[in-house]
C-alpha cells in the first residue's frame, strides 16, 4: 500500500467554513429534488456589505473560509457577482473561498478568479430529461461543457459534483464529460429524503452509492464522498473507503476511529471538500 492509499483526508467545515446564500431562501428554479429547502441551512446575506460583516465574524472566530452560494436565477446562474467585492475582502483576510456560481460566463469567471476565488463548485448533469424535468432548465447538454470550459480558461479550478439518484445514464455521461474536460477529481453526492420534494419518501440505497463509486473509479476518476448523502447508511463511509475513496466530507467519528484502527493516517481539514490545498 503506497502512502496515498494509507491516508484518509476528512473535511470538517462546521462553523469554521460556513455556507452562505446570497439569495436567502429564494430560488427561481425550484428544482424538484430541493425546492429551496437546502438553502434554509445557509447563512443568508443580502449584499456585499452584509457578506463583509459575515467575513469579519468568520475571521474573529478563527474560521478558515466560506462557501458562497444561493438559489438560482431562471437561467441556472447564482447571482454571486453582486458580492464580488466581499469575496475580494475575504481573500484579503486570508480566508479560502469556494463559489457556487451555477452557469457562469468567461468574463465573470475571470473576475471571480482575479478576486481570489479558490474553487468553483459545479453540478454536472448530462441526461436531457433530468436537466429539463428535474432541474427546470431549458438548455442543451453542452451548456455544462461550456461552463467548465469558461472556468478553466479563466484560470479557475472547477470542483465537479456528480449525484447518485438521477439515474446511471446521467452519472456516466456526466463523468465522461468531466474526463473529456481533463479533470481527474469528482465529488460524489447522493440525494437525501427532503420534505416537500420528489425525494421525500425515497432513500438512495447504500449499494447504489457504492456502485457509483466503482463506476467512477473504473473510469479513472478520483472520488471524494461529499457532504450531501443519506446519513441513515451507517456502513456507507467504510464501504466507500474499501472501494478506494480517500477523501470524505463530514465522516462519522466511528469511521475515523475505524480508519485509524486499520493503520490509516487521518488528515483533518476544517474546510469544504471542494477547496484545493
């Protein structure tokens, strides 16, 4: 076993790396699997001045950074440009900044990179039915490759998120796009039961997540187990490690103890798993 195989990196953002919504709980798209419910757990900010105050709070508490996200406009973009001055301010204070832009053009991507953005969290989908019927977007599949190209050509670092629960076709085609783009790392999410959405009465199986991990690793991609996943599956994290995953967001204490008992070196990072070192 080489050194990297014997290391497990765990991401523990917590209060040190809060998620911020620039739209509060508002979202124009209202995707079928979310309906804006997941925005409720974020820190709501109205404008750049509001975010500056949030940044000061993170710094005073000894935090490491923040995710700047929010609900989407009808075109699938998140209006993060209205707080770009605050992002620049956060970087001047030594914080890491991960931005969830949704679809972003080359010019805005360049502005965000110049402001110091460390990484761009991007959701990638390629099943036309998912894009139209679940995400409520009237766009071609090529919009995702354009988004990735815009970020990369601007000098940004895309953190591609793939999701279990939209079907194998969407997962595989999205992974193929990521590979064509030249990226080698993906963050794997899994839909969670969410009240008032199509997932309310459904639970993605543990086996479905493991199958996805195997598919992606066999395609030559490095898989990080992201924070959105069913917590009811107590053995999922350990099974993912057995399947080759070496980066996990918010693992249980039991998983960390198990990894150490197996002789693994556990590296803890108080930040979002989308942020590069």
